C-alpha cells in the first residue's frame, strides 16, 4: 500500500499536474483523477469505440463547447443525449443565449418578464417562437431516424459551436431515445405530418455496439442516455472495457442514475476486468476539469 499523497499545489500548476497529484489522494478527488486517466486511455486506444451519455441541463450550464470540442477532436464516437440538450443547443445556435440569473429570484416575476428559470440560469421564452419558425420552415422527408434528422438539422445551422452541426460534419451519430420529451420534439410534432422512425436508431446503436472491437462508456448523469447505451451493450457479444460515470446520485434508492457501474457486470454490460470508476460530483465541476486535463 502507498501513502496517501498530502498534496501541495505548486504555483501556476496546470490542471494536468493537479490531476496527477490527485490520483494518489482519496475519495472523489482520487476518483475524478482516475476518470481523467481512464478517459485518456480510451481516447488513445484505437480499437475503442467511445459511447458518451449526456443527461442533465448541461447546455444551459455552459458545457456546450466542451461536448462540441470533444466531438470535433474524436473523443466521442457515439453521443446519446436528452432532447433538452438538443433543444438548448438549437436555442444557442439561433442566437438565444442562456443568461446568468439568480436561483432565489421570484419565479412569479420571471414569468411576467418572459423568462424560464433553470436553477440559476435564465432563458427567454421567446426562443420557442423562434424555434417554431425555424423548424416549420424546414423541408424534410418522413421516415428519417432521429439521428438522421439531427444530422439534417445540424447541416442547416450556421453556428460552428453547435453540437449538432459539429456531429453532422464529423459524422458522429447522436441518438436521442426520448426525443418527444423536449421542445424540439414538440415543434416536430406540429410540423405537418412528419414521421420519425426511432426503431432505426435503436437498431443502429445496437449495430455500433455489436461491431465495436472494444467499447468504452462515459456517462454524465445517467437516466435514459445511460440505459440506452447499457442495453445496447447487453444485447451484443461485447461489453464495456472502460467505464466512467459522473453523477450526483447514490445507489441505495435503486435508481439507474446512481447505480454503480459494477452492477452492470451482472447484466453483461460491463466487463469483469473493465477499468471503471464512478465519481460523485456535479458534472459542471467535473467536465471542465476533465477537459482541461485532456486539452
């Protein structure tokens, strides 16, 4: 056994230096350092297909460029996310930026002024009108999968910081299994007689899991994106050789977002010898640190 490193941070230490010091500490500091190291190993492993699950309100909180840059750099091979993150990516692409607010503000007054509150972030309600105008002006064929529609939409956007635009350019699939559960999905439902085929997406993500020489998973939050990735691995001969989860949930209530990764071994989703770590941390803290380490 090694001694716990009673770390001392040198002046002007880089994030990479700090992470390398943290890896020999304890608790979630050590786990965050391990998450950086495992993700780095995934990226360097040319045989590893990296499945990235993104839940939570990450775009309103300012994490958009991190995800966009990781797609652009090839750190994410398959993105599974919520409809909310896609909706907020579109809002930013249309020029309706999220605003720093106050978690203790009067929601009654915010409603009068036309602002929606996401904890301490505001978004003006007029974005939905702009989104409706944009989506209703598109011409596209029915029968596309959600992934195909997201690529189609991404190609229509002019904002290079957009997650959807970057994914379309880099041919990185974005899957959104709960696509109807968001503002963008509602706009599509109002568009003539559009039909989206979500079963095409399901087949494709299973194929991507099946054909991966190795699979690595990075889970931010949990929820539907986590389950979608995990069940794709469950029904293939492969299981994850690498696994990282960043969450604020704990396992004892039995919810998926807090479930330990080792639980996935019993389902055949995680390899018994996988390099894995769970970090109990707010993703808006963990993601910038990981991005700094991997830069």
